[in-house]
C-alpha cells in the first residue's frame, strides 16, 4: 500500500469518526427484517407458549394464520369469517381483533379470541374460547364457548387486545363505544363504571361457576361492573405485559391531538374523556384532574403520527440496547422506543427505521407480536392497510450486541 493510500485511509477514518460525533445522536435505529408477506389485514399476533416456536397471526376478517419455521402455513389455524361482523372491503375497526393462548395451552389446548359478531346496537363484542384439534396442532376446532359479550353502539373503537397476565387472568381491551369524543351518555363511557366500554377488563377463564369474575377485581364488592380492572380509556387497541416485571403497558389511541402510553394499575382512572393525554378534553379547560393517572409518555399528532400502536417491552436476548425498553409505533409510520434507563423513569425516543434491504417507505403499522424467546415483530403493510399485502417483520437493531449470559440469566 502506498503512502498516499495510507494517509487517505487515515484521513477518512478520522473524518468518519468526526462526522459520527457531529451528527445529532439517534438513540435507536431500527431495521425491519421481513419474515412473511401475503397476510390479509393482520391486526394481532401471539405465540402459544408451547415450545413450538410458532407465531399465530390474526387477520381482521376472521382467520388465524400460522407462521412456522419462517414461513406462512397455507391453511388457517382457525377461520371464523362467517361469524365475524366486518366490512368485506375498505376501512373498518370491527372484525377478529385479539388472540391469547391459555398459560397452560401446551397441556389444555385452550385459546381465546376477541371479535365483533352480528348483534348488539352496531355489533356485539365477543370474548370466546376455542380449542386446538385433538389430531392436528395446526388446526383448531370450530366449537365456540362465549365467556363475555357486550354491545358496541358504533363501528369504531372496539379495542381488541387479549392477553394473559402473570397472575393467570385474561385481560381485555374495550374501547369507549366509538363515534367521537366518547359521545354516549351524560359522562361518556370511559368514566361510567356501569358499562364495560372504555375499560380494561379482567376475567378468570378457569372459573365458570363464579361467572368468570376474579374476586379481587376492584369493583366486585361495590358499585361498578365486576369485570372492570381499570377505566377512563378511549381505544386501548394494544396492550402487553412486560415479562420481566409483569407491568401492564397500554397504548390508548387519542382523539385529535395526543397519543399515549400508560402503565395500568388496579382500579386506575386513565382520564378519558375528561382528559386526552395530560391535557383537558371535556371540558376543554379547567377540567377535574383529581384521581386521573397520567400517561408515562405521550406525543402529538403530526406527519406519520395519527394513532398509537402499542408494542412490547423487549426481553429478548439478541439486542442489548433494547432490553427493558418499550418498543412501539404509530399506525402512520413512525417507530419509537420508550427508554427505561433509570427505574421508574420513561423517556420517549425517536427510532428511525429502514428495511434490512432498503430505505423506509410509507407504511401502516397495525400491531406487534412477541415470540417465545422475547423477540419482537411488527405487523404492517407497505401502503394502505386495507388494500396492501400484510407483512410480518422482525424488529432488529443493526450492529447491536447480544446480552451477556449474566444479563440474560437475570430475567429467566
Ligand atoms: Ca360491582
Ligand atoms: Ca389517558
């Protein structure tokens, strides 16, 4: 190598180091690595916790698909399209919206779905139990047992998430009934403890004799419906439990201005419709803030920011920079990391992203999925959600390092 090339090499090395310091620090740079495409309106996903490594993807019109060994299985795990009330084409917030596997699924084959059926005022939200086939682990039986139903007065704000907590209870996201501004009833639904709408619900799927009501729910022994765990929510489309701490992270979709992330506590009032995020909503000023729990993070609407899509606290082993931080997105296309560098302190960070094989494009981020190892995936479409092929991509951080064995062991 000639002296000029050596000097040139040193020059560029110094220049690159200088540029790296001069750039504004971007705390998280995400790469999306596509696993499968060809999904139809994917809105939710779950793993079965049975050691199979499969991911189960919910399609809005009523099917559950399986991703196994990195490929989409052709035949659906379950197809209840004929039982679901949803538009055959175009925008809709109804449909098959949630899926959760029983903590003992490997032994009992029980799983649960959340969907809108014909009935009720506009539709009927149904929380129902299904069962895997006795002779095919990739097929479910069509027999259904309904555990809980409630009427939806409008087509929008149906919530949808289902997830089992570390306490073995099934948690349910119920939106405020829809329309706009929580318009139903004198105080809306979010603040009305006599309706299940606008709530986080909690039931015990193992106690049919007790009406599926956990006796330690906050409103069992007094006023308020017994299924309610927390209230004052608008459209808690996606929530998840941190498998490290058990904390319940709920992303609540805002009205016109503010998107928010909450940590849900038993009996907590999360403000809606009195408040949108940390601002007054109704009334628009001098609202009663007493007893309202503020979000741990919020952001304003803007380009690519219209509706929050809740994610997961990353507890995988591969990307140490994400560990213990909440990864989420906006439906409009931006990604975020809610950083937990100090216990109890949450800091919202931008997370600019690209594809592993090219620059970012216009997308719709509908939901996140966590696999059995704690790795995180996102469901999305490139372009409009209702007319583009649905995709499952793994969320990765290029150049990151895996957790050390000691760090990993601390969470097992
Ligand atoms: Ca009660
Ligand atoms: Ca709130």
